[in-house]
């Protein structure tokens, strides 16, 4: 699996979890918390591998337009990681606000994912060769494992 396949697979996982979460009702308190925890972990892993491995690799070979895309993407990550997601984690799963905040998170991420898949990834396929994409995937897999291990350690 190369770097782009890996990122796309992550996107699919997150989209599925968000769709599941948005279908829950305020009575499904436990389910909501469980799904939110999974989404939180997935996003922590995914944002980290993009910002620390994939984006820098693309940036190195990119041009001015790619640089704009890079900063826009980082800003979208920041909106999710420092505003929307922390807010949602602080919202009672049985409250009215919860569903509204899930909807905003879902829309933001779907927009972001679409831009990456329609603009950034095709560009990466143009600019990075196969051995590089494979090498990045190995590093990304490892980083995902490390982050998950940290999470589990913290939860224990
Ligand atoms: Fe992203
Ligand atoms: Fe992504």
C-alpha cells in the first residue's frame, strides 16, 4: 500500500465513523462516547501522519500553488483539532448541542477530505515517484502504531 492509498483508507474509516455517529440519537449515550473516542484517535493519527510526514514531503517538491494548498489544509486541520473536536468532546452526548456539533465536524471533514483527494493527492502522484510513496507509507504506518500505543498507555 502506498502513502496515498493509506491516507484514502483512513478517510474512508473516518467518514464511516462520522456517518455512524450522526445517525445516533441522544439516548445512545454510550455509543456516542465510544464512536467519538474512535474518531478522536483516528484523527490524531491521521493529522499527525499528514502534517509530519506526507505534507512536508509534498512541500519539498511542490511549487507556489502547492504551498497555498498546504497552508489551507493545515488551517482546516487546526479548525478541527483545536476548536470543533475539543468542543464536541466537552459536550454532553445526551444534549441537543451534540448532534449540531457532530454535523459541523462531519461537514468540515468531508470538505477537507474531498479537497485532499481531488486536488492534493493527484498532485502528489504527479510529483512523487513510487519508491517515495512506498517509503512514506512505511513511515506513516509506524507513526500510526506509535500514536495508538501512546493512547492505550494513557487510557490504561
Ligand atoms: Fe488532512
Ligand atoms: Fe487526510
